[in-house]
């Protein structure tokens, strides 16, 4: 997390008074809560005060919110410093929150960051003309349109260094800009071509329960060594089967394939099917169900069932004196709190 | 009540108990940092993890109620374990986490030797660290002259935040930022505004907050601990005086549920440096207008020469605020033997007197009794500065379930909201005549409490005010067989003891004011420093500090402070308590009773005791209730009220003002203390700032 601090004294405004609009908002927010519980509105009021003060919270604004809500200033300060969305130092007219989390990073956020560093400078730094400042933040939840930034209240997605430079130019020049995707895509719809979820069997009800069938088929021909190994990796202390476990509660849904079969129609609407299979919009893809049945991968790093009493360490749980904890024979990972379970430290169970 | 099995021991505890309390009831020890029984539950240190049978993982016992536990499958009581391997492992893990960022400061840390983290790391931790990473660094914060910070050591238990917000009622501490960046600080790093702030350093389980005035002066194991009682106000907080050699090093609170719970005010704690500064360590005699050091014999001879040539009606004695019962008793006997009736222990001019019965001057409700009151009226008092710990009780009562509270007098910040009725006697009359709705509240209350302070009594019309308050008390039915809601709040530690002894002017005797204004030729001043003595009289000052009284004196007899003698004090409730000697008086200073005994010999009126025990035997024979240490002898409330109501009188028009103008400088010891001076200056600044 970026180091945050209060704005230096010379940047703090002399005073802060709620505008009529903020006051009206405050009254509306406070009215949501029972009398005497007005402090519950603190986040809403801080947000509005930040809006009024130009994107950041001066100290006087924090004190004004405290006075309005009859709270000690330190309590409001605690809230304002806790949430990173409250800026405690001045920001540019366009405050760019740049997403640097994994999906955006994989899709080229590094290039976007370089553009920001070149055009705007360091993080938390306002350009000389006061137009821009930027901050790297964690995932903003628009991963399908990565890379993206949030500028003030809006998302700007599908960025490339070129279109992002242009976006910044337009903003700086006051020209109208397009919010959302910068490559003409509608929200997060497939770009250029549909290439996922095209297998018709996904929609005809045939995959319902397929995993169970596959499982049973696999269990029968247990002759080959491979299959044996597959069975050995299945938990030995399997729980009693509950056929319904994990399934959604069945209800009469309107247009599911199963419902359509019941109604005597084809499981899949031919029109939809035709559309989905249209080569002009879809690329060819293979469903994994078409290939030979494979067992689902199992992580051997998780807890596995104890192969027997012999696996329980006979040594005491406290380490011998003088043994560094890291080299200790005994378990120091909390696993002994789960009786009947051992940790497969070396990943060698199966 | 609910049954619960702790480590195989079945105990029956109230259902609202937490698992931690239940474990303690069963005799199991549970380590903790953030949990404190007088603060709200935070549950953030995780040190108190225990295993609850049926729960998938260890639970924080401080935040889990007994009533929240599920019974066993056949209805057995819920079962917890505080000693299982899981619990041990959980504690080791928590301790390891706490120590990730805790510096290895112990050799230079003032908390060393009295540190919860140190002790618990020894008892519940592991012996090595697995961390190579750098520890986090946090800037130290300024919290005022009483609390030193070393925030690298902070483990974020938030006890200090909760104390200032809940008990002290001055919420200016908080936890800013979040996660690893969390920092405990005051708002904008201003000095704390509470008169109880030093308690946060006691509460701090690590060395992040330590006492600034005494920092780096001692190690706790070097100190001799003496249980004693505080004399800074009339509450009589239980304290422990820690001394090294001849010097008092620090004063700590002692747990006493009946008086101070486990808090003390900053004045009680930090006057330590005042005990060694400005001390009178040898007798002085005034010659040609200048005081010169003298021997005891010279001083006594000067007194004897003066007393022998003076008529008993022209001799007087005034007793100050810090005198113990023993020396007051000795003085009373001496004055009686001289035939002097001009004796007064009420230097502030209060009108309270044993003539109206003991119930007329005690805090009859008692301090724990405040918690039972269901309506409170405060008349002419600012309990926050006159008796901080009484105010803490009122605030505690208010926090439990806010009772109606009203005040007549100074409209000050008492840390809890109250209805402000008015400033002076007019309001009292209005209230009594039913023109305020609060009178109905008082009448409707089952156990109304009326606190009357010295601000309403230490004034010319004090008796009339006292009578009016008594009338009001009677009117609202505040004194019944089971409840006495008439409570007088004193400001001087010696006052109730003096009134019990009857140290008020006898027949034809002069009051303290009259004596000070020239009513006598020879004035014996037993540590009264809050009264201006007019020029003219020959003043014998027996006291501890070179303060106002010593400057006006013609003969100075150096005496012992409350930490240097064994003395009995009676607090505002009438609770008899004993202070013990923790150190010796400096130089030639002597214990007060011994000085008076020696003087009596020189005056030819030898007092009938040669030791403190003999004195006490005489005292207990004359006043048996002084022998009942730590107890309150209840007074007859109804008779006292009846006597007071009968007084009547005309009320003045002047507003009530608190007799305590500066909380930090109320007595000679506090005025000698540099720490108190600093606090006083700071408080003045804060006040000015607030007024802006």
C-alpha cells in the first residue's frame, strides 16, 4: 500500500464550510439512521466533502464532518485515514486511478504505467498545471476490459499506450472523451469474435451430471496401473454419498434445456444454436468433454486423509530444546488441530 | 448462571461472562493484551485464544460469551480447554506475530521488568524467531508532558484509545491508517486533554507509552513498595508509593473498588518531584524581617517566649489541607491544654461543622453508591477538577445507562452531558419552588443523589445554601432508611478528619478567616497555605514546603509529607484510611505529631503520649471510628438533614464558583512540582484554544 500522509500545512485551506448541496446531502444521509446514530453517516459525508473540496479531504473538511456529526475529530480522522479512497493530499483535476493488478498487468498495464510516468510524473504528484495526478490501485473489477484506469468517477478501458495518450490529450484540451472501452467495444462483450462458450452441448442439458457418469466409468476398468493410481488419490474416508449435495435446489426455471425437454421441445432452441455455431461469429473450439475422460486434477498440497495411525507422529508436539523451529521434526503448521489428518509435506502421497 | 467445563473443571458462572472470565473463575490463567476488565472488549490481540469443544478453530476467549457456547450432543455443559496443545500452539503463533515488529529494546525500555509482553513471551512464546525481515518503524508521537511514546513498540491493543474514550471521556486518541501502517496517536499530535491521561501508560502492556517525568530513572525491581493513600484531593485514592533509598520514585494506583477502582489522577501520580523540591529541611526563625536557619531549640524557645506572654483568647490555630488525623489530634489536645478556643481547620471558609451531625458533611452516598443513583443533581461543584475519580464514577454511571444529571454552578465540561440549570442560588430557589422540570425528575427518582460542593458552601451565605440544599433533599425524599442521597464533596484531604475531631472554633472562638485577618496575636499554622494571613500576628508555620504559609511565618517548623509519615486520613465519604511511610523526611524535618509533642514539652503542657502508638491509643479511645481502617462509619442522615433544614437563612445572589481554580496547583506539594507547573501551563493553553 502506498504510503499515505496528511497534506502539509501550506496546502491546507483556511476553512471548509459545507455547501448547500453538501448540507442537503448530509441531512438526507443522517436521516437514514435512528436519532443519536448520526455517526453512521460518516463515510457518506466524507465522500461528499471530498467531492466538494475537489477530490481530496483537507483537515478542515474532516473537522467540519466531525462537527456536523457530533463526533470527536480523531474518530473521523480514523475513518478518513483507513479508507484509501479518501485522498488526504490534493489531486489533479483529473485523478487517474491506474489498475496494476494481475489481469491488467498481463494485458499491458506496464505500458500504460510508463505513459503515466512520462506524461504525469510520479504517483501522488500533481502536474504543474493541476490537470492530472495518478495513483496505482488494486483491482477495480473491470478485468475483462483490461488494461484500464479510473479517471475521477469513470472507467476508461481497453487501453493501449496510443489511445491512452490520446485520451489524456483530449482531457487536457477539454475535448469530449468516450467513457468505457476505448476500442469501440460494447461493455465487456466479446471483442471481434465470439470464441468461448460455443459448444452446443453446454446448452442441451447433456452435461448435467456428466462428471458423475465420468467418475463411474472410470471406476470400472481399474485394470491399468494408471487407473489404480487415480483411485488411490481419491479420498479413502469418503463421506457418505448425498446425491443432492452441492446441487442447486431444483426449481421451475423458464427456459432451461431440461425444461424444454420436459415440454417436448428440442433441448436447445434451434435458432440460438444456429447463431452460436455461426462460423462468422465464432471460432472453432473443442469442448474438453469430447476428449477421453480424465480425472480432475487433484492438488496434493492440500490435506489428505491419513493413511493410518502410523502416520501420526509419535514425538511430542514441542520441539526439542535447541532445535531451530524451522528444522523442528514436529509440526508447526497447526495441522495437529485436525485429528486424523496429516500434512503431506513432501508432496509424495500418491 | 450457566455451567461450563474449563479444563475438566465444571464451574457455574453468570451467563453473560466471557470465556476468559469463566476460565479465571475456574482458576485457569489466560494470557491477554487488549482485554481489560474495565474497558470495552476489542478482541484484537488474539492472545487469549482457547479451544472450545466443537468449534473448528481456537476462539478469542475475551470476546466469546459463555451463553454463546453450544451444549454437547446430550446437553452436557459446553467445554473449553485452556491447556490443550492447540491452545499452546495458538499462543505461540500469536506471540510470534506480535514479536514480528516488536523491537528488541528491553534493555533500554522503561517497561522492562514490568512488561506484559516480556512476561508473556517468557511464559507462552517460543525461544527463537523465524523472521529475517526488517521490522517496521513508526515515528514517536507527542502526547504531552506526562506520557512518553516509543511507537515502534506498540502492539496495537488499543487500550489507551479505549481508556481515553470510555473512562476519561476525552476522546483524543485514535488509531490512524490501517493494517501494518496503523499508528496510535492523538489528534494532530496534540497533548492529551484529560486529567487522567497518565493512566494510559499504566494500561500499556508494552513499553510504547511510559511515564515521561520518571523515564530512565529506575528499574521496577529496585523500588521499595509501600501501600498508601493519596491526599491531593478528598477522594483518598489508594496508591502505592515506590521509593528507592530516601527518595520517592513514583506513585502508582492500587486497586480499590470502593474508591478509585484502579485509576488515579495525574496530580496524584506526578507530584513526585514536588516531594523533593522546595522542601523545608531545618527550622527557621525570623530575625529583623529575615528568616534565618535555626536549631529546633531556638525555634521552640522563640515560640515559648511568645506564647507565654499571650492571652489564650489571642492565640489561634489553623489546620491546612494535608494534615493527618494524628497531628490534628495532637494539636487539638495542645490547644485545649492552653485553653485556646480559636481553632479552625476550614481555611477555605466552608460552613460545614460537626454541630449539625456527621451526616451533614459526609459524601453519604459513598463513591460506589453513585453507581446506584438514578438521578443526579450537582450543586456548586466541578467534580472533574475537585475530585476526578468521583467524576469518573459519575461518568461510569452515565455510561451504564444515562440517568438524568443536572448541574447548578459553573457550566464546565464534565465529560458527560448534563442539564445546565443555572449558575447560582437563584436557580436553587427556582428548583426548590418547582419552576424547573428537573425537580419532578428528582421526585420521581427512587435513589436521587444530590452532590453539593465547596463552591456552594465556602461563601458567606454558605449555611443558607446548605440549608436550602438540605430542604431540597428532604423535599425529593433523597434520604430514606435505605438510601442517603445527600452528599458533600470535599476538596481537602484533611477536612473530614478535622471535622470528625471537632477542629472548629469553640465557644467564642474565631474562625480561620477571622484569625487570618488579625483576630489573634499568635497563630499556629499547621500547613495551611491557601489562606492569606494579614501582617501583625506572630505566625508559627509547621509544614513541608516553602510555600505561601512559610513566607508569612515567623518561626518555621519543618515537617513530613504524607509519604514520610504514617497518618490517618478520612476521605470525603468518611472512609478512614492509613498512609504509610515510604521514605524519611529530609534534613531535620520531623513527623508532625512528634514536633507537636516536643513543642508541648517546651510550653510546659506535655502531651500524654511518647509514641505514635500511644497517640493512636488515645485517639481511638476518644474517637473509636478512627480505628476502623478502610471502612465508612455511616452517619445518621435524617437527623443531619433535619438539623440543616432548621437553619434557614437568606441566600445571596452570587454565582457558585469552584474553589479549585487550577487543578494542577491546589496544594504546596503540587506547586513545588515542575511537572505540575508544565501541566498547568499546558492546560491553560488548551483552555484558551478552546475558548477561541
